[in-house]
């Protein structure tokens, strides 16, 4: 049964194995974090080497004071080896610091490039074609000209223009009417020559005029009678 269970996946060991999963790998450190950790480690190592170099120098002085040349020389050799290690370590740390500065410069340059790309893309999206601007200006100019033409047409008098010859003939006719009116308004010679004072025989001007009018009326009546009798 155990064999059949293992064959068809029904065994207890398989279920426990399915529940047991591998732990996810730890997140990878960035280049900047790794450089910072390495530089910190080298700085701590520098401090240790500096202390050991100082200790070896102090020991060498003590041995020299005790006239122990052999031990003093040993301390000096150790100090020289430690100084060489410190020099190499300082050079390594300097290289890492240079790399870190270059990494930061590269990161800044990448940010600047991204910003330039974003601005370039936005400018390209919002860029206005020169031909489109020219077309807009031409459209506006045509609209203004059409509007001006409409205004001129609306300002023209209705009924069409009057011919200059006709206008001159009308003006001449009106002038003639004015002159005729003025001529008719002038007093007659009879009215002008009628004296205003008394005339010979003691008759006044009004009476003389009335007498002359009666004579004219009598003459006209006689003339009409003769024409009627004929």
C-alpha cells in the first residue's frame, strides 16, 4: 500500500514535502550599498593597522632602551610590513571611493538624461507645425476680408447707384424751377410806377387805380358783347 501511495502521490512524505518550500533568496545589494560597506570595512582595517604600527614603534623604542637590538629590529620589521599593508589598503580604499564618485556621477547623468528625454517627448507632443500656424493665419485673414466685404455691402444704399447724367438733369430742372419762382415773385411795372402821393385833379392814387380798373372791366364787357352778337 505504501508503494501504491508513493506511486500515485498519496504518501505522507510527499504532502510534507509539498508544504515545505525553499526560502526566497535575500535581496541583492545595489552597487552603491556594496561599495559603502567595503569602504567602511577598509576604514576599520586602516584604524587597526595604524594602531598596530604605533604599538610596534613603541615596542621597538622600549627594546632599544633596554639595549635589546634583536627585538627592536623585529619590531621595526613588523612595523614596516604593517605600513606596507596600510599603504596598499589606503590605495584600495581610494580606488573604491573614486568608483563610488563615478557611480554617483553616472547616476546623476542618467537622471539628467531621463529628464531631457521627458522634456523632449513633451515638447514633441506639444510641438506645433509651422504649416499649421500658416494655415491658421491664412484662414483668419480670409475671414477678416470676408467680414470687411460683408460690411461694405451692408453699407451700400439700397436701390442701386444713380447715374451721374440723370442726377445732373434733375439738378438742372430744379434750378430752372427755382429761377421761375423767383421771376414770378418780381413786382410788375404797373405796381412799381404807381405813385404813392396825390395826383393832379385831387384824386388819390387808390382812386385813380380803381377808376382805371373799372374802365378795363367795361371795355372787356363790351368786347364780349360784340363777340357774342357776331
